[in-house]
C-alpha cells in the first residue's frame, strides 16, 4: 500500500510537470502543443490512473503554478476559471472511472465537466467585472481552439488505459483484478 501511494505521488508530480513544461517549448512548438491541452490530458489521465484526489490536485496545481512561474495572463478570470474547470474535470473523471470502470466515459465526462465549469466560471467573473461572456467567446475558447485536445483526450485516455491494463500497470495502480 505504501509503495502504491508513493507511485501515485510520483505520477501526480509527473502530470503536473507535463502541464508546466509546455511554455518552455520554443514558440513555434508551444502553439501546437497547446492545442493538445496537456493540463487537461494530464488531469484526466491522473484521475484514471491514480484516483480522484490526485487528479484534482493535478488540476489545481497546473494553472496556479503556471501563473506563478511564468506570469501568464491575470489570475482573474483565466487562471481561476482554468483551475476550477480542471478540478471539476479531475473529480468527474475519477468518480466516473471508479463507478463504471470505463475510461472513455471518464474522459468524455471529464471533458464535458471542464467545458461547463469553464463557461460558468467565466460568465460569473466577466459579469462581476461588468462585461459579458458570450456564446461566441465560449465556442472559440473552449471548443474550436482546443478541439485537438478534446479528441486526443477522448481517444488517448481509453487507449492508454487499455494498454496499461494489458501490461498490468492498472492492477498495481488501482488495485484491479488481473484480467490476463
């Protein structure tokens, strides 16, 4: 049990570093890497592999640390909205995976939770600032701009989970029965 907890912590740190490494890429590669949403992908995969709590920690840490380290756009509304959305994605994916043991359901539900919470948070924050967050803004930010990441998450997480299950890693990480 202690070894599993240590492994979960190491994997969580690895997924946090995955989300933080993207701004370190050269500009021409960073633009392409951003399309694949490493923070969302890492959060969802961490929730499936390590559990809900570790997925939520990953989702909370990446935007805040990115804001602190790289002084990206203001904390409000972008960093706060992204933090809440990634926490919701990690929570949803972890709970769905635990209940249904289906990685595709966990990935899709996590992506939907991410989009809904991102939109709701931005609506509230923009409204409090005296601005409006329009449907066009949501579609351009949360759908069109990151559609490769959404597709990658919906396809990649189930594929990686199936691979990890096949080679026995899921049995170690999630205490699942051996299906070989």
